[in-house]
């Protein structure tokens, strides 16, 4: 039988992949398909209400929105039917045949069949409509967009393999009706009680009434019974909402399968009137680093859904926060453009940013282990905070976590408060080092003096760290100091009791220092002796006014012109290699040794050398001479 305008089309390859992965990974959590489909119906109702604000005719004299669930035990079908916005033929093809999110292909490829068993991975992607195929081997959709005539109905059907068919049909009622032809063994979804329990578990918090069909056995009449509370969760009193309900609501708005780590629900009255419900997810979404991906809160105005992903209400460094804001002060016809430069938006953004930071602070104080889990997922994003939001920098700084010489592992667990509490007597600054890796930071010769003195150093090795430290200048009245930069406070820390002895050595070795200066010329900025080292013969440092090595690397990696970094060459007069070099009278040999020491120091600092072959030749040559 062929229908009017019928055609068969292939699914986009991403859809095929998703269907495959989903069926293999969600077998232990099948019932969620109903949550996903009810969630879509609720979104469709939200969209209709929003469009009807400017065109009430779209209601077609029926403004009572609902989603209805019915079964046909003989045909073994389950039907979910809404009177929301509906879809046109083009929309059906776009929405139910493709996945528009950018980056989907590589994400799905990266999961692979084995990992697909981990339902969290696929869950965080948001399987939506396609989840119907977990329990159905055929899905039929009949839909008609609001505002279109009855003959503009669209039929869609697929067995969830490679293709689907679409056709034109008559559909008198606006909205979408989805019929699931249940797979063998999935008869539980025909059972009235089973359906009721799933629906109340997943749908109490949405404002759309979810109704289930009851047939009168005697006269065959059908009545619809509302079985959820059908009150938008955020409009309810905090005290009356259970944790379970908050968690379910999170899954509804975020399309995440995992529970959130934390949430904050607030109603504010007075000059500004709004309700906000913010969530911290427990897992980073798959597209957290995709800059094109929208993020932000759901915006409601006076309980009416206005838009998804209103990014104006959260700064970028909090882009992982999910949730909604319901404002009484914005106009119902607000657009993204109007939001952009409205003072109401600005005030809301500032208040919601504070709220989100507060929520993180509470998590850090009350549930440090969960905060640690949060930091692992989102720490890198939060590190953008000091640069982006100077007005909250104190609070952001308290939320940062670092690896440090105080611990043996690379885990970022040390807060600045911890650090300050452990500062030793006479220590004025917060010391840190930036490097390419944790190992490079931890083993840096710059740390020798600090080890000896028992002074903690923060070990920074994320790419963003160097950049962040440019904005983080002070915490609790103490300034930050990179240990690879020359600094007076470092010299002060060197053993004071041995000062006389040191001065004596310095005086004796002054000609040696001069001899190196003459030899190296403007290859270096300065040559000095240092008493900060124990096991290392020499290091290089940058002056306070110079770019650090890490910063220069970041610039170079970004393709920017980098001014050449001129280093101070600092030698440890107590190291045997340095002592030995100072004794050399043969000028050529002296030059070899000095260059070797300098190359070593540069190598340790930068992790690379301009001319590694030259360095290796020098080492080998000197080894042969020794042997
Ligand atoms: P998501 O909801 O995450 O966008 P889905 O795969 O669940 O992904 O749905 C894809 C799109 O299909 C939705 O964005 C929506 O535009 C449309 N859609 C799904 N269900 C309905 C429905 N019941 N009524 C109207 N449109 C729908």
C-alpha cells in the first residue's frame, strides 16, 4: 500500500550509529524511553505556549495542553500523544532523521561498541526520541504542526534499522502521536500499573498533565485520568520537593542520565522577582569543549517557557551549570537580542553567578569528596574564572584546587586556604611553579631551596595555568610568586645563618662569574651565584619584567610572535661540577663546560633545546675526556 507523498529515506549515519549503540547499552535501563518521550511532549507544549503568546490562533480553540498515554493489548502497541507544537514534513525529516548537534560523529565514534555497555556515556549524549527503539521494533509517528490545516499531517515510520518512510496524511488534531510496536518480551509496558509507576517516577515535576486512558468495562466509554502532579517543580515550595524529584527534574531539563552533584533552588522577591533552580552536574557533558555548542539556562518569564540555553545568565567559566530562571521582570516577548542589553539580564546574571559560586562553595565545605569529583570534571573550566570575572575573583580563588609539593600525587586537592594555613614563619608569598607536566614541575631544580626549607610550592601543569596566574595576583593579602622568576623574597629565604660564609664564597668566585659573563656575552641577561640550590649545578631564571618560559610556550603554540626570553644564569657554587669548572685554565675546555651547564639549565627549564645535537656532542666529548 502506498500513501500520498510517500518516500523512503536513509537515516543520517550518526543516527544509525546512535541507534546501534543505544540498543546495546541501555538494556538495563529500558524504561527511560517513556521519560524521554514525555519530556519531548512537554517541550512541544512549552514551544506552543511560547508561539501562542504572539499568535493565540495557534491554540485552535484548544488551549488545554496534555500528553496522553494509551495501550492496545492486542496489537501490542503503546501510544504517546500530545497536542503541542507538532511538526511539518520538513521538520519531521530534520528532527527524526538526523542529529544536528555538531561534533556528534566524532563523539559516537569515540564511544565504540565495548564502552557502549557503559550507559552513562550514551546517556550524557541524550538519546531522546530514538530511545523508543529500545523497546519497540517499529515506531510510527503521526503529527501535524500547530496552525496548519488537517491535510498537512505527516506520517513517519521506521524499524530503527537503516531507513524510515514519510508520507502525507490527514490529521485533524494538532500535535504528535507516537506509537511503539513493542518488541518481543516487552509486554510489561502494556500493563496499566507498570505505566503508572514509571510515569509518576519520571513526570511529577513537569507542568504538563500526563493522562492515562481508562476504559469503562461496561459501556466502553473512555476517560482520561491525570496521574502526575502537573505543577512545574520550581514553582513549588522547597520544603515540599524531595531530592528524588529534584534529581528527576534535572534529568528532564539537562538530558543527562546521571544524578546531579548539587542544586540550589531560590525564590527572590523585592526589586527583582525571580525563581532560579541551578544544578551542578556530576559528569562533564561530551561537548563541554565544543565552543560552538550553546550552553546556559532555560529561561521562563512568568512561568512561560521562553528559550533554551540562554547563555546571558551565566558567565562562560560556569558554562557547565544547568538549570532555569523564571523572571517576573522581563517582558514575555523577550528575544535574545533584547536580553543581550537589558539591565534586568545584567542584574540576574550577576545574582545567578553569585548563587552558582555559593553553591560550589557549599559543596566544597560540606562534601569535600564530591567537590573533588566536581573539580576533576570541571576544574579546567573554572580556571577560566579569574580572567573572566574579576568581580568574583576572591570567591573563585577559594574554589581553585592545586597539586602541591605537600602531597605525593598529582591530584589537585590543595586549596589556597590550605596553603596559607601551612605557610612557614617569615614566608610572605604564595609560591608556585608552572611546567608542561606534573613530573616536570615536581622535579624542577627551582624547588630545591623550598624542599630544604619545608616551604610548600603549588605545582601547576595545566595549559591554562600560566594564563590564569596572570590574573590571580593575590590571595588573602599574599601575593603569588613564580619560583622560576628571580625574586628578593627567594634570596631572603636562603640560609641566613650561613650568610657570612656565602659572602666569602661569592667574593672568591667573582672572577669566575666575570669570566662566564665575558664568555656568554648577550646569550644571557645576567650571571650570578645562587645559594638556593643543593643537587643541581645551575638554573636559569627570568626577571620580574620578563615573560615566563611557560607563557612564551603558550604564545608560540598559539602561533604568536614571541619576544626572545633572556635568562639569568645562576650557578650553585657548592656543586662539584661548578667548583671543577671554576678551576679550569684551558679556555676551550672552560667554554665547553660553561655551555654544558647552561644547556642543562635551559633544558630543565624549557623541556627542549634549540640545538639538541650540539648538546649531545658536548656531553659525549666531555665524557670521553673523563674516561
Ligand atoms: P532533543 O529533544 O534532545 O532535541 P530528540 O531526538 O528527542 O532530541 O528530538 C529531536 C527533535 O524532534 C526535538 O528537538 C523536537 O524538535 C522534535 N520532537 C520530538 N518529539 C516531539 C514532539 N512530541 N512534538 C514536537 N516535536 C518533537
